[in-house]
C-alpha cells in the first residue's frame, strides 16, 4: 500500500482514538468507544482524504469531518447487527450481545446525532448545508437498502437488477458520499463532485460483488470468515440470484433441494452448490458484472479534472483492494 | 383553550398530514406515517409557535420547522417503545408490535434523519448552525435520559435529585428546545432565548411530576391509562422515591412487602401503597415540588422582553394544562 495512504489511515485512527464521545451514563458511551475501537479498514474517511488530495495538499485539515462518516458507518453496523441477530462483528461480540438490545439501539441513536455534530463542528459554514443535504439523502438511502435487504429474505425470487439496486443503496452510496465529501471540502467544481460520487457508487457495487464472490471462492487461510457462509445460509447473493435464474433441469432440482434442505452436512452443501455454480459459469458471470462496475469507476476517475499523478494514488489503491484477496 | 392555540394545532396537524415521508420500501415509511398519525397534543411544535408569537405575527411561517421537533419526538417514542417492550401507544399497537422490532429500529432511524432534513429545508441559513447545535445537544440529552431511566429500573435506591435530573434530560430539555426554537426563529435576543429554554425545562419537570401524581390520583373516568399503573409496576416515580426515603417502621416494612410481592391483587396493592403515601404526605410533597417548577417557569415567562398580552396566551395555556386533569 502507498506510503501516503498508510499515513492517512494513521491520522484517521488517531483522530478516532482521541474522540471521547461522552461520559455519563457509561452504558451509552462505552458501546460507542467499543465499536469505534474494533478497527476495520476506515475505508470511508480514507476515501474522503483520497478525493481531497486530488485537489489540495493539507489532507489533515479534513480528518475531523471525515470521521463523521466513520461514526455514521459504525452506527449502521450497530443497528444492523441487532436486526440481523449477529453475534460477532470483526471477530468480537456485537454491542447487543455484549450489553443488550436497548443499549445498542440507544447508543446507535447517539452515534447518528454525533455524526451530525461532527459535520457541524468541522465543515466550513458555507459548505455545511450542501454537505448535510447530501448526507441526509445518503443516510436515508442506506436505511432503505437495509430494509430492502431484509425484505429479500422473505422473498422467493429476487431479480438481478433489484439486487444491484439494493447494494447500491445499502453500501455503495455511502462510498459515493465519502468521495464527494472530500471533493466538496476541496473545491467547487460540481461536475467533479458528481463524478466522485459516481465513482464511489460504481466501486461500491463492484466491491460488494467481490465480497459475494470471495464468500464462495476465497482462500480459507486468508479469509476472515467461514468460506461458503453465504451458501450455508441461503443468502441471496448475486451468485445465488444468477444461479436460480439460469438453472434448469437437473441443476434446478439440485439447487432447490439444497435450498430447502434442513439437516445437511455444511461442507457437502457448499461443494454441491459450488458444482452447480461451476456448471452455470456463475463465477465468470459475476466477475464480468463486477468488472463492468470497476471499469465505470476507473472511467469516472479518468474524467476528473485533477492531476494524473494524484489520480494514480486512487487507482493503485482500488487495484490493491481488488487484487488483495483474490 | 384559546382560539389562536386551536388554530396553531390545526395548522401543525395539517402540515403533518401533508407530509408523505417517502414511498419505497413501504415497510420503512408506513410505520412513520402510522406513528405520526396517532395524534397526541402536538405539544412541542405548539410550544415553538407559542414562543414565536411573543415576537412575531406570522406563526404559519415556522410551522414546517416546528414539525421537525414533532418528528424527532415520535422517533424517540418509536425507539423507547421497543426498549420498554410497550404493547400500546396512544391506545394503538406500537410499531414493533404491529410490524416488528427491526422495522421499528430502522423506521425510527429514518425519522431522526428526517428531523434534520426538515430543519435544514425550513430554517433560514443564517440561523441553521445554531439551531442544529442546540438540537444535537438536546437529542443527545434525551437519549441520556432514557438510558438513565433504564438504569434506574435495576437500582435499589434512586435519589430524588437524580430522578429530577433524569426527567430533565428525558423529557424537559425537548420542551426547552421547542420554546427556544420559536424564539431563535423570531428574534436575536440571546437573553430571551435562554429564558425560553429555561421556561421549557422548568415546565417540563413540572409536567412530569404532574404525570407522576396523576398516575396515582387521577379520576379513572377521565384518565387514559389505568390509574395506579406505576404502583403496580413498581415504577420509580417521584412519589415512590420520596416514600422510600421517608418511610420508617411499619410503613417501611409494608412498602417493602408490596414492592417485593409477586402474586398480588392489583387493587389491593394500589390501595395499600396509596395509604402509605397518605401517611407520609407524599401527595403534598410532590405537589409542592411540582409547583416550585411551575413557579420558576412562570417567572421565566415574566422575565421575557415581550408584550404582556402575548405572554398571557402562554400563561393561560400552561394553566389550562395544569388544571385540566386535576
């Protein structure tokens, strides 16, 4: 990874560590410090710094504003984990498990307010309204995406386009906002603001498709979670949606058998569904879709009115993420 | 009730009815329209209009901004009802009962964002930062109050001062903010902004003490809930806290008996605890405390730099609320 990117991450982490959030009652603030300290890639504030450096040198200036996006992201994780009944987050107990659901609801609520507080304290007044309007839009779309994702669990059939729209809302628009935030804070070129947003949305959809692929095809040694977890849980990923669409005859019968199986050997199910995916060329199809979105993101990057050597830092970073786990 | 107050409430309700909030996914937006349509006194936006009319005529101008406070208030109700496992709200099913908890968490989250959206869309730009800073502070304090209230449930002994501080945070500061909001939107006299806030906080503490009293002493015919509900549930109200503090000898033994009783006749418990309250003069003590706060609120009102006949509208409204259910 590029040296300046490492430094960006250090300054983001240092700003997060210095944030106290609040003291009393401690049941409200301990969970906030806890989830914020679990780490993660700090991808969203990093994206804000990366778009800012395209136009300006002093990236440190926008670290506090960029942290607002990380607070918001962790708020969504805290609430999503309650809704999804998730026991673990980044290998540690989730907040509703370690404390309880009321604490996780309320600490999350405070985090959402804290995100606004952070923007208001650290964005220049003349840009604040625009930033908050775009943030509101983004925050609402993230909630819509989460609700649509929950709705999908109850649906028999999900269409490919609806899935792409769901991941656009649930995960990609926040990457778009993060990149646009750095752009808005750096300069006033609205065409570039829009391109930065589009780049984030396109890359975000690509990264989610990559996550769907990795869950099936990752090297278990390098992968943080159980490979095949999505298959075991019948999670409606892009791969399963395409397989259901394309399967016919024997493949369709086998796929339905495994989707309806109650008692099964996990490894046997994962291998059987992978065989169906192989037969239907699902990996290639998903890679092609993913690469379409990455190509669009790189095209957005090319189109920006910024120095080529600065763009290269973002291009290299995206390529690093794309190649890291494959 | 004063004719202009009735008109204020009509214009607030009409603004709320015209608000669509959003369409898809409907699981996210139906619960918002549902809870906003359950009614209630619309006390908070009404307070904003009442403070605004002290200084300006065109109260209609601030109806949209005042609705933000009502959206925020209903967000707190939606989330509190999950945390408190409440089956009913204003005689109707709560959102987590009618739908489910994930829906109530996520719809509530969207409402909090919508409250910000409403402020940003309808507050003059030069006042927006101040309003949002004060709203953030208030929103965080409301969450702190709810957490402290939940903590009290687990505690053996709660001190009177801690109880007053809890209700200040949980309910009174939002009345303070609502009044201050109308003041900020009307004029720039910071001394009056502070007085309006204090008036709301003092009145809010008074109203909560009144609620504590009514839960025990209201006329069942007029009271919306079961009289004695707090006693049955061992709710740590001001009355119970004072009774535990003052009870000795036989009263202390009896009070502890009823607080620890598992199987009991509800009416018998309510009457027995009321007898102890009577013996300890709890009603008078609570009324005295409540009246202290109402007197402070009326003093704040007196001190405002506004026309006496406009102040009288607020004074009459507070007196109407104070005398209505007693």
